C-alpha cells in the first residue's frame, strides 16, 4: 500500500488501471482493479504534475516539477526521458495518435 500524503494527478489505462502521481517525492503508482498498488516509476524529482495515458500507443506520459521533465513508460514498462523543458515545471502533457508530444 502506498503511503503518500499528496496525490497530484491521475490517469486511467485501457484496462481500467489507475495511475497516481504524487507530490513531495515524485513517484507514480499503479492501482489495479483489485485495489492493490505498486510503484511504477520514481522520477527522482519533487513532484509529478501531469499524467496522460495514450490508448493508441499504450504509453504513459509523466510530467514533473523541479526540473520540468517528461518521461514515458512504454507498453512493456520501459521508462525513458522524452523531453526536458527549460522551465522548472510541466503542467500538462499529451500524445497524438501519430506519437507527437504536446
């Protein structure tokens, strides 16, 4: 069970799993339909500020605050950094069916 105090953003995938971003430690958790949770990704930053699940690509996109990064968790669970803003915060993130990042 995740012991987080501040939940900042939510996303739901094609299988109705819930993803929860947190503030204070910048982690993303997955909550399954049976309500069990697991750590999906630790950003190493202070806050997760945006989540977006793309049904087309099956990617979970994660925006952060502290360094203003965007990370991608692909359908196989592999994490990668996909964008770094010169600002310190990403307040929203989205991906088109063609894979363009906004």
